[in-house]
């Protein structure tokens, strides 16, 4: 019944609400099932900048006090060692800010916490499965915690469809369709004149709220601390962004001379800029295309999350195991201009020496086949074996491969007798 109920929910959601109208359900079959300990752990990881994936800029932490963003150390507003539970944490901050309104917004939690990455991707995959839509922008999982009369920026548009789940307290979302934009004061907390025009979505534990990407909205939680986790689907992106990011990444390998960076050069191009222009002219078109592909695969294989799934500890795959790719995992591969093979999955890309038998094995796995490694090794070239195991090692750290123990000879005989 649970599966049928969830299926009915998604079909109705896809036909009536996705990018059409807001939704507020006091109880919903679709839940993130995020526990207190899980959210607290993710916030602890987000507080340490050393945990952030290189180049991602995630997670991002924004703290507001009395509606103003604080250019201060945000650490006291995130969990501290003495906060042994989510309630301890929120109570401490609320006591610290007892005479003020406050909020803590942390976006990109999936960049540091693998279970949250999995949950966000699962919901992203469900949206795609039922609506047929992959949004142009990124998918983000974030949390909004605090006690405030209104979101600090006032009524605004994020260009992101938003699913909201409440863990603590009560949060009201006032939303307006874009055609009412002329009647709704924006970027201000003074929107009382438009309150009667709003749809009010109520977030409480067990509830689900959703509003489309172009809806004006503002959040309110004035009486007690509310804890919300949201998954946002951003619908806009820079058409040239993939190419610009790829070229920037390639140019970053060329270190500019620090003296040139400081040069004023009033009558010409600074030395550092000239060096960058020369490096740009020397870039190979195929190399740029490979970099664009890799950046695109980060989104394709992560369900739009845009960062790789936080890796687990490396564990070698036994040479006599059976391996397969889980149904929810996307794998892509490409022969690169430098002759190596790239294997992309779960928002990551691995590059190894190319070998046709490794390429064939990855193709078979991506197609849903189960690979018996002992059998494969008996037929494989000796050079291919360590290459495939290097690929499988990395896939396993990204939860991109399921590993089954080998079936013993007696067990195989018993199976044949049956």
C-alpha cells in the first residue's frame, strides 16, 4: 500500500502541481526521513571548512540577526561540542539570541554528508521519473533554522521549485503567483498589504510543502524555533557556464607571477593577464571539450546535485566477487584526448589508462549486467585486470557498485541440484 500511495502522490503531483501551483499537505507519503542525529552531524561537518569539496563553495552558511546578515564568525550559531542533540543546539542558540530574531541557513549540505546526498538524489530522481524534467540549474538540499517574523530578504523569488520538510516547530510560507508581482511588496518585510492575496503553506513535522520556481514567497516562524530541510530545484542556469567553468579550471593550472598580479600597467595589459591570454590561446579544443564533458557529467550522474557523493573509506573489491551497478546509479564513460578513459558516476570522474576490455566491462555494468570477476579475469588480458579493479575500488567508495560475495563450489553444486 505504501508504494501504491507514493505512486499516486507523484502522479497527481506531476499533473497538478509541478511548476504549476503550490501544495501543502499536513501528512504526506513522501518524506526525507531525516533524523535529528543525521541533521546535527551534517551541520557539524558544514561548520568545518576543511570538509568542503575543493572548488564547490559548498556548504554555504548565512546567519541573520534581526533580519540582517551577520558579517561575523558564524561558528557560535552552528553546533558546538557541548550540543549533544538537535534540541540542545537550537535551545543554546535561542537562549543566546533571546532578545533578538535569528536564523541560520546552510545550503549544500549534501556536499559533506553522504546520506543527505543520497536522499536528495532520490527525490530528484523521483521528480524526473514522474515529471520527465531535469531542471537547467542545480539541485540543492539546505536547512533553515531559527525564530523570525519573516525571511530576512522579505518577499522574493528564488527561481527554484522548493520541497519543504519540517523537523521542529511550525513554519508558514506565504506564496504568490508571478502574475500578482505588481501587488506584492518585494525585498521588504512590510508585505502586510498583500497577505490576504497569499496562499499559506504550513510546515509542521510530517507535513510537505511545495511551491513552483517562479512563486514569490516569504517564510515566517515568529513564536518558536523552526527547523526545516528543503530540496530546491533551480530552473535557471548560464548557457555558457559549462564552457566558462571548464576553461577556468584548465587555466587555473597556469600559475600567474605574483609580481605581475600587482603590476599597474597603465598603458598595456598586465603581465599576469598576458600570461593567461597566452595560456588560453594554447588550449587544445579537444581538451576543453573533455573538461566540459566532465563538468556536465558531474550534474548528470548526481541527479543535478553538482558535487560528488562524499566518499567512503576505500575497500578493495575481492577478485572472485560478483558486482553490479545499482538501478539508481548513472555511469558514463569517455575516451579523452590524452588517451585515458574517463568513468563518471555519482558526481565524480575517474581517469585511467584506456583498455578495450575495461571499457567493455564498464559498458556491461552500466547496462545493468552483473559481472562475475573470477570469470571475467579468466578471459581478460592481464593488463586489464588491475585497471578494472582500480575502477571498481573508486566506484565502491562512491556507492556506485554493489558487491556480492562469491558463491562457494559446494553451494554452486547445491544450486544446480535444486
